[in-house]
C-alpha cells in the first residue's frame, strides 16, 4: 500500500482515506466475526487468519466511498463493507486450493490450506460466504428491510454464477483445466467477459452498494454502475501488468504466474503498451462517469486512479 | 423411498404428499436454476447433476408441510423449499470431496468431483450456496421484504458456523482429521451437539421456515422449532441405524462407513436397542409438539414418523 499518488487533480489524501477505512472495516470485521474461542475453534481461527491477512480492503473502501458520494455515512455502510470482504476472502481461500489455482502463498503468508488443511480451508470459505449473508440480513444493517433485500440480491448476483463463481470457472477452462487439458484460447472479448465476471462483478457491486444503501435515484445508480464497471476493468489490467512487471517480494505472491499458467489476460492479448494506454483512458472514463456526484465523488475519482496506478 | 408407513393414526397418504411435493419442488428448481446451456456450461451441468440426483427432498417437504400447518399455501413456500435444497445439495457436494469425506458414490451415482472434477465440484457447491440467497432475496419469494430478511437470516444461521458448516467441522475433528490424527472421543452430549449442528440445524430450519412464511405467532413458532429439533434428532439416529443395519444397495452409498471411519454416532454411544427406543419416543414427542396446530399438522406428524422409520 506504499503506492504514491501523483495526480495533480488530487484534492485530498486518498492514502489517509484508505488507512481510515481499512481501520474501521477491520474493527467492524473483528466485532462481527465470532471470536477464535468459538467452537469449533479451528474454523474460526482459519476464517480470521485469512480475513486479517493484510488485504487491501479495496471492495469495502468502494462501498464506503460510494455511500459517501450518495450522501450516506460511513458507519451505516460498514456492515455492507464487511460482508463484501467476507465474500472476497472466501473466494481467495477457495481459489488457492490445490484443486483450483494451487497457491502456497497469499500476501506473503501461507494460504489457508497450507496453514491449516484443505478440509478446513473449504469449510472456512463456506463459512465466510454464508456469514456475509448473515451480516446483511440483520436488522441493524439497514432499517429498511427492502434495502437489505436489494443488497443481498445484488451481492448474490455479483458473487454467483453470473459473476465471481462463473468467472473463476471460465478462468479454469481458459487455463485448460477441463476437456483433457485443452486450453480455450480467448479473444479480447472473451478475456473481457471472463474478467468482468471473475473480479469485475464484486468491484462493481462494491461501487454500486453505496447507492442502494443511500437509496440513490436511478441516474446516480446508473452512474455508479458505470463507474464500477470501469474500475473493475482498470483493476484487472493493473493486476495483469503487475504480474508481468512486478516482482514477487512486493506482490507477496509469485510474479509471472499468470503467463506461466497460460492465463487469459488483456495484457497478453493487447501487449503491454496498448494495455497501459487502455488503463489511462479508463481512469478518465471513471472520472467522467462520476459527474452527477460533483465534489462528493472525490474519493471515488481518486480510487479509480489508485486502482490503476497501484504497485502491489 | 419404498418405506411403508404402518401408523394406525395415519389419516392420509404421506407417500402421496411426498411424491407431490417432490414433483413440485423439482419443477420449481428446474425453473429457478439457469439451464445447462448457460455459460459457463460445465458448472451449470454440475449443479443440475447434483441437484437432480434423486434426493429425497426431505427439507423442502418440511418447508411445505410447516407452511401448510400454519395455513400457508404450497405455491408460496416453493422458493424457500428450493433454496433449502440448494443449500443441502451444496453441502453434500463439498462433504463428498477428497479433502473431506472422500466419497465416490452418492445416491448410487458418482459424486460430483468423480463425474466432473474437484475444481468444478468446489465451484458448483459455491454456486449453489450463493444461489440459495439469490432465490430468497427476490421480490416474488414473499411480498413482505421483512419476511424475506427473516428467512435469509434463519437460513444463514442454520447453514453457517453455528449450524451445518460448524457441525461438519466438528465431525471431521471427531474422526481425527486434525491434531495429527488424534480422534476426539465424544460423549453422548458431544455427539448430540455435533449432530444438532451438522444435520439438525437445516432440518430444524426447514420445519421453522413455514412459520416465518405464514407469519405465525410466537407460540406456533416455538412449537415448530421444538418439532424441528426433535425431527433432526430422529433423522440422525435413523441415519446411524441405517449405516449399521442397512445394506449398500438400498442406501446408494457404502454402509458401515461411519463405524469404519470412527464417526461419532449416538448408536455407537448408546447401542442399537437404546437408540431404537430413543427413536420411538422422539416420534411421540414430535407429535406432542404439534398440538397447537391440530389437524393441520397431520403431514408434519406423519413426516416425523417417516423420518424415523425410513429404510433408505
């Protein structure tokens, strides 16, 4: 998180916002999650191990920033921010499993199934996924049950078959994990669809959630949805560039792994230069999408830049 | 499902109810689930493969029967019935995985990871779990969003850490899967807790859900909760007895597997005769719990007997 922001348009310190939002999300997650002493202890330890492994809390930050853009308060958006992080963490735990991406390291630490074991990792993931909906269905998440219902439906869609889970399935197929190892070669559109589902859907949901929470009008919701779509794309291109150009120590995970695994990325399809140009124009598009919010969207605008320029 | 009912108190044909409810639940699941042609196709095929593998639809039947007892209509309870079956099926898919119970057969057919592969089975389970909440959050599941919220919260609790997921974790621990293979020897209370969480919680939820759907009063809800608790216990003892006394062909899975795995069961703790006596008295207790519903609870009463006396 040491990435320095260089934008001349910067009107405030995004780093400070991220530090503050990470601190409040971590504190809220700690309050929500059962303690490590809760029985059975091992699964609760494993859930907390993965949840507090130093994630960047990007999705929760988008929830808080989008709520802010719509005039909502951080405190009211915290349960939603925690729920989306539970979903994100479960997806990492399951994706790292030997039967999936078979990763030993995550953020420089042993992955859940390495630290514990496969059965615990599977169940800890299931537990986190289920717990996200537990958080959202509670009365104190929002006084209006219709708003809670809308959040739950949008999260289930973003995390589910038409979103994250479906995207991971497409990713494994592209890597040649099915059909007797035959890699599915994807064109630019195919890669874009895969990424929009696998990582885009949850970032898009995070950006949209603040609008649901604050009961924003249709115009603002459409703007947030467009912004979230753009940020999802930018996030993925930045991620792919980091895999090509970053080094393992800074990333906390093996660099060059995507290329090695024959992963479908836009960087592989477009080349590095075109990918960087695309990234730049996406940041501009994100800023344009935020017009209806005026100055209230300053955090969201900086967040798009941060996502594109991050170094880890 | 060939178990004959012998109760003299039988006032209707439970078998007929079960056949009808299974048919309508299957038709509703088919409507809810994305088709096999939905991309990515493999995960949708895998979800349907496991979902339509001939399950007994016990939990959906309890949802429909409890709604009926509270004066609700079957059609209004169908989304909830489908959601609980999605949760049940996902738990079977994940429990069967090599890292968990490592089962090759389920209902006489290859388990999901045998038919497809481990990655697909993990993701199909995640997809089904997420989809259950997708179904429940929809407007047409219940016109009152507060009722939908209550259903979601209760399902998340029954399926989560304090319920099914936590119970599976306890089960693996009891089998000596952690702590360097040291089996945790459980006393009667320990076994009861494990089973109440692992299988009881979802059956209990199914029995309770009809009360939420029909906005039953506190007295009726308490009665349904008590009934569900009893049915959960009866279900598990019957299951354990079948593992000891049943044969592999009728069960569609390996008999004697629990004993072999050193699984904690009440039959192992109490012995066969005492377990059978306990089962008998549970059926009477279930009937007593249903008093507030009068004749409307006829299906629920027969269901308790069916659960206890089933032969597969």
